[in-house]
C-alpha cells in the first residue's frame, strides 16, 4: 500500500507489526559509495528503544538491526537496502482483554471499521514500534547528510506545562552530548530534572502526559523544497504528523507569529563578510516560499499524552454496547524522551530526499 512508503528519490517503505516476528524498512534511492557506520545506526536505535529508564515503557527490546541487502564491504551499492529488526519481548497476552473492546483514543475502532480486521496485540501496525524502522532509515539518511555538512539535532523542550528555555547550539555534537546527560533528553539540565520528577509522578498516578520536541536542521543549503505542493515546510509537516501521537507542528515563529506585525516579523537580509546572504532574525524558520534560505531550519513537534492509562475507562465493544476497559501491559508515561530520535530521523529523510531532488533543478553551467 502507498501509505507505507515515504519520499520520492530517497524513498522508504516500512513493514511489520508490534507483536509480529520483526519490523523493518526498505530504502530505495540511497546513493552508492556511502560508508555505512553500523555503530552509529545502532546508536540511534538505542535512543529510541524501550526499557531505557524509569520514565519509559519497560518492554525490553535490543532493537538490534541487520542489513540484508544493498551494502557491500561497508558501503552502499545503490541498490535497495533492507534493514530488519527482530521483535524479542512481545507479551501478547497483555492485550487479551481488548480483543473485542475499543481502547479510548487508540486506533482500534478506526482500523476495525476501515479494514474489517485488526491486530489487537499492541495495536499491530498502528503501534509506535513501527517507528524503529524509521529511525534505522533516518540514521542512514543522516550519514548521507553528514557528507554534505548538514546536521540535525533535537531535544525535549517541554513536558506538560514545563518549558525549557532556548538552548544555544554551538555545535551539533556538543548539543547532543548535553542532551544525552539526562534520561528525558532535554538540553537544559535544570529543566530536565524538573521534567523527570514530573513524569515519574504522573507514572505513579497511573496516568500519562504529553510534551514537545524542538528540532534544528543546521547547515542546510539554499534551495531545498518545491514551490507549490511540495514546499519544504509542508513536507516536514507531513513527516512529523505521520509520527504516532503527534498532534501539532510548527516552524519558525509558528503560532506566535500570528500575533506579530509584519514590521516585527520580517527577516531582514544582510551580506556577511564571507559574501553570502543571511537574515538578521529567523522568524521564517529557515524556509521562505517553501524553499530553504540557508538559515537554520527550526521546527517544533507536539505529542499528546499516551492513550493507555492505568485507570478504568468507559468505552464500547465491537457490537457498540457499553463496556469498561483498564490499562494493562507496559507503556510510556510520556513519549517525548524516546521521540527525539524519531523526529530527527523524519527530518533527515525529508532533507535527504529534497537534496537529491534539488540536483535536477538547473542545467549545469
């Protein structure tokens, strides 16, 4: 089905279910001769995998990735790359209670109505477990972008009503190192401690909470994005909104920009001492007219609270009759700490795809 694929030239197709044998991804269009750093790819998956800390689900998956095709002697061959991630710690019995009952705010009812059948074990294809395949593909895209000097960094900028201040990015490596010092993946240490304490209290209450991930694309060249329907911010928005539990996306000044005047919001162009063109401010978020302008691309992604809570809730069964359901199994009290590498991965897939598309824009001089 087309809904399982993403991208045009750098194109991925994911497959598998939460409680199946494995999940995986096929990447088509990755240029040949790219060195494949398996340690880096596995490291990105380790940031997303379950069971990391007390504020994540306790499902234990190593998320060990294998590459079955498209790589020879450590480099991509230009042919389709298949990555496979076995499932190791499924507890399907945890979901026996909702075989014929629809969980509130989950995909149970919509999948059952659309397809006439659904995998009730962890949501099947609708489970966020599918995002591990995206992270694997996104890690390869990030390796490709690094050869062009493009870096992508993200961190948890809010949990509930706790908001981190803006954190200066001196280098991508330094920012990531600072973020990884705490289990919530917030680059501001003081805010991180407050977030962790709050998430743990929510967990002990048997409840969940949402949050936001801020992402920054650094050293993106001018010219990525198409002028009408495939505007770069539209492509990034689609990518982010396709992630499980995402309920909001904004870039640049976002919704706050609607409260400003044009005289405040316009980004004034200047010529730097290096001879290139920059803007004094960056309310445009690095994108103007749907095309990157060379400034950092700033975006923010809002995640809703995880739908499974450890309380009894009223619902209906498959016959439409009133029923009650209680949360069971292993679930995240807050998804954003594990969502950081997913946001980075989806941003990388968009930028890699548009970098390749942009090569065909002009005739060579």
